[in-house]
């Protein structure tokens, strides 16, 4: 697993483009696993806080309960429109819940405004980041995993 900062260090050309996709829109799609192992998708928002990509949730939301039970996730950026201008980004890994008071206080201090009520927050540790772009008539897929160089695939 890697922090967002690790990703930026290991993939300095790819990380800013992926981050731009998550900052371009407020709402994204989170995939989690239900108790029976089947997938669940939920709308969500994420924030970049210090070295980390963070996810906040209303306390007791099913996505938060899913992540508490099984921390595996996939997060897909909102692609905006059919042109895929700037690309289509996805990250996956494991979510680590912030439970220590000091960690929660640090998280809250970095937010533009405090959460409106009880919440759960998770640091998203990365296993993979992917950016898909269209260059002319070619689909370009750039993929990163911790400790590995960025891999680039092209499809026509």
C-alpha cells in the first residue's frame, strides 16, 4: 500500500493528472463490498489532506460500514462528459478508518469547513492508480502500482 504522497513521488507525471480528475468534480463513485461479498457502488466525495487522499462519510452510512468490515475499495472519478477531457481516473486499495482523536482533529483542521454532523473518515491507501485518456484515435492507459514504474498501454 502507498499514501498519495508515495504515489506523487513514484509517478510524478501521472499523479497530478489523476489528482486533477478527482479535483475537477465534487462527486465520484466508490465501490465497496457488502457483507455477502457482492459489490456496492455509492456516490462519494474525497479530499486531499496532507500526504493522503481521504474519504469522509456520514456516521453509519452503508459505505462506511462496508469499509469498516472489509477495507477494499475502488474509486472512479467523475468523467464530466463524453469527451473524457483530462482523462478518466481510478484508484483502488484499502481504506483505513481514522479513529484516534489526534488523527480526527488533524483531518478536521485541513477541511475547508467542519463536517456538519457525526462522521467517519478514512485514509485511502493505494494499490493501483489508472488514468485513461484519448489521444487522437488512440486510447492510452497509464497504470501505476507501488514500487513499480508507470506502465503505458495503447489501443486503437
